[in-house]
């Protein structure tokens, strides 16, 4: 008998967020290098083979959560039949997951990551300021899009989330212009309307 008796909720109970993503990859070693050396995650585990189960190559990776690791944010499973990579695009992609968005701990850390990616010759597919985040999109070796972002302060977008999501500013994807970050992104909603004119 359970400790608590629960009646069915009248509607779905909202989760607090996405816990982790599992990606099928063609070559686990190639993807391991990307997620550790380019993205900066730490491998925290690897699936052990179990008797009677088909062989599976699977690894688990964590980001830095205030100096601590989690059980995993991303996992990769080697699946040789994954189609070859293609150029990432926001629409008409050829892989099931459009992109994985990774939050950087601060604007400064995000800017450092942009410089690091550019120094390693990683192609920027899209460099954009959204009304809720500032972002760069790259490819992983399997054609998945990977977005590095930092969140803008909540008070800048919470009063008009739709307006903030739909605002964007495209920036250069190469050269010094791809590393610049403007700090004059507009605010949206009631607070923006009430802000004094300068």
C-alpha cells in the first residue's frame, strides 16, 4: 500500500525543465572529443555491458553546476546508421533534433567561449542576439545544432515573452564582428513602456 493516495490531476503537472538529452552519434570517439574539447563538458560515466543485453556504447557528460557535476546533461549513444552530417539550418534539417541549447554561466564566460571556438576554427552557423538570449550556433560532428547562449536578465523580457522571442538581431559569423556583444538589447512589455526616455 503506498504511503500517499493521490487522485488524478485535472491537468498535466509541469516539469521544471529538461533534465538531459541523449543523442545518437555515428562515432563515439569523434563525438567525445567534440563534447569534451569543444563544448567543455566532463565525462562522468559510461554504460557497462550487461549479460544478455546487446552491446551498446554509451557515455554520459556533465556541465559545471556551481562547481559540481550532475549525473548527466548530455549522453551519447554510438549508432553507426546515423546519417552523415549536413550543414545545420533552423528549418529543413536532416536530423531529428534541431539543436541543443547550452547556457553559459555568465556573459563573460560566453564571450570567452566565442573566442575559444573561433580560435579552434569552429564555423559559426548563426550569430544572433535574441530578445531573451544572446547566442551562437555551431554544428556537432553528426549535424546537430549546438547553441551556446547567455540569458538576458528576466526583467528585460518577462512582461512580453512572445515579443522578446520574436525580436532578433543577426550578427557576422566570421572575424572580429562575430565576437562583439551589444549590451543595448531592448526590453519588452510594461517595464519597457514605463522606462524613462533618455
